[in-house]
């Protein structure tokens, strides 16, 4: 579907996210023919730029980060709708100018009074910007003309602050106009969890405590935190990605079949899972956290977190976090969900693995199954997108030796269509007013309810363990699993 006439206003247009993701995604959408001719992109920032500077910034961002090839005619048509408004968030006159600019665009380009405000700014600036949008009359829907606000995480740093933040946003925009970005939900492989589970018959009978021993959700990154201290110090891995991305992945894996894919039906099923989720106690044995020290990333020597610019020398911010959860439902009782994430780990990989119980009896000589592990269904979210089924197979020419083999589905070989970038899909959905892929406030709050006790426990438990960069995290994470006779996968 093609978006209707509208303008997209980006606050924080000088930031990294705008440059690497948002502006390239807008271009890619235009290039794919998904934006209407009456579309405008408006940048708002303190920087002393004029329209030409802004157009150049967008141009460079597109050149460096767009997925689709550069086409002059697409660019020119798009660039005619670029506007830049210079000002500070607390400057009333800047918002009055923004209003004039948008009204001008309605007339010149036919954007029709439909505006999406993208707050790609630190949450502490949300109240001011929301107030300004309210004061200037820009937040209010006007007849058939819609107003939407897009907010980026972090949605608070705990339950209490999330509630405060939400009260501020909802004080100005009705919940139906608020789009909370969790970019993992924009990934093709994540949306495919629903297709895998609900379009097929063969997996469902296995999808429960009858056959599943445990689930591991891993989001490993090889990058460090150089340049991100301002955002990350004091936040840490659990708040940065477990509270949102990993709990959303877990909800999609654990939820019941929705009545339909209507947004409300989907949200309701995810909410039920999150409401039934609790930490496995005691937290000391069932969580782990770490901070990367110096080490090697491939052949490159890399510094530890405490030597990265901007981090406090005694920072206790965790860059690795692992937690164990249980979902109190008939389907999942007794099945642990292990969630882990970390920076500067062995490699970049996100995957969801359903690890199955062992066969109750193996009629083989013991020596024949030494290399047989548990069956697993692995959803490879990235980078090598696909699905793997691991099972045992007879080694050719052996008497009856059984060893693990993989059956693979790869996006690259199965489909000729390329996957759009997550932000492309999500920005388009905002412009279309399609809320399925955006977590609602209740999901955000339930996620904090799960995470808050863990973070409080860690705050009292002293400093995080150190792990060498380029390894798979602190030994405490391995111990957390070995204590219960399991081990982390090494994807
Ligand atoms: C962001 C986190 O939400 O996701 C970052 O704030 C992280 O710390 C990023 O690096 C990873 O996204 P992706 O899509 O590259 O897995």
C-alpha cells in the first residue's frame, strides 16, 4: 500500500539514527514507489542550517546508507518536499515557524494537514516537544487530518518513569496516535515467527512444554560502545535491548494464536504472555551480567568499556545481561526462556532457539550417540536470515552412529525479493496508520515489571563481572546454565 498525502517531521535530525536509518528509509520508500507525490520531509534542529544544508545532509545519508540504488529523478522529486526549521525545543517561535512551514506545505505540495512527528530525541526532551506541539496547535487532529507521534526507546528507565513519560505523551496525543518504535518488530524474520507458527501445522504440536525443554533467545553484537556513552552509561544492556527487543521476541514465540492479525488481537495475545511472565528465582543463580574488558575482535585489539571515551572510570553499566524467565501458562509451565545479549561478543548474531527434550529412550549403544545433542529449531533473525532444524542422522558407513545434522531454510536462496530495512517498514506503517508492529503502552509497562526486580537486584549485588572482548560473555553466564545441566548455544 502507498501512503497518502502527508509530511514527516523529524526532531533530532542531526542524530545518528536519523542519518543512518530514518532518512535512508524515507528515500528507499520513495524509490520503491511507496510515498505519494504529495509527501514532505521536514527536519527540525538547533543546528544553524538552511534548506540546502539540510538537503545535502539527507543526500549524504542516502548515499551512505540507503538500500536501494540512487535514482536522480526519485531524489529530485523527493527533495522538492524537504524543509528545514531551525530552533531549540523550548523556543515558541521555532514551533510557530514549524506550523507555518507545515501549512505552507499543505498548500504547495498538498500534504493535506496530515503530520507524523518523529521524536528521535532523548526522552528528557519529550515533555518540552509534546508541550510545544500542543501549544502551537500542531498535535490536535483536525477533522479528517491526522496527527501522529513516533517515539523511540528508551520508554523510561523503569516502570515508574515509563508511566510518567506515558502520561506526558498521552496528555497531548491519544493512545491511538502514539507509535512506539521497537525496530525488531520491523524485521522480516521477526514477522515470520507468526507465519512459521500459524500458517503451518507441523510445528504447533511440538510448541509446548510437552516437547520443548527450554528456549534461548540470543542477541549478540560484536561492536563496542565507543561514541555511545551519552546514551548507554547508566542504562546498560538489560534496559537497552531486553526490555524491548528480546521480550517482544519472547512474546511472539510464546503467545497463543491471535483471533486475527488485527492490531488489537495481536497486542492482546502478547500482553497475556508478558503478564504471565516472571523471573525464575533466586535471581543470583538465574541471572548474569558482565562488562567487557579489553580483548580482540577478530584481528583488532579493542579497549574495555572503562577505556571507551565518555564512560565513567568506575562505571558499573553492564554490557552483557542474561536472565531466565518462566511463563505461567498451561502451554509453557516449567519451560525456562533464557534471554541474553551482549556487546563485544564473539560475533554478531540474533537467534531464537527452541531446544527440544531428549528422546525418552535411545536404543543405541551409548558410544554411538555421543555426538548427538538435543533437537533444536532455530529462527535465525540475523545476519544469516533463515531457519534451521537440527536433528540426529546416521553417519554413513558407521554401524549406527548418530550425529547432529542441520536442515536449512535461507532467505537468500528461497526468495528473490530482498527484505526491506526494518525502519522502512515501520515508517511506512506510521504513515499508513497501521499499528500492528508497534508495542502499546501496556506491553511497555509489563516489560518493565519483569525487568525492574532484576535491575534492582543487580544494583544491590555490586559490580558486574568482567569478560574479555571477543568471547561469549562472563563465566557467571555459563554457570547460570551449567547449574541446571544446560549450556548456551555458540551460534
Ligand atoms: C538498538 C540498541 O535498539 O539496537 C543498540 O539501542 C543495538 O544498542 C541495536 O546496537 C541493534 O540493532 P540491530 O538491528 O543491528 O540488531
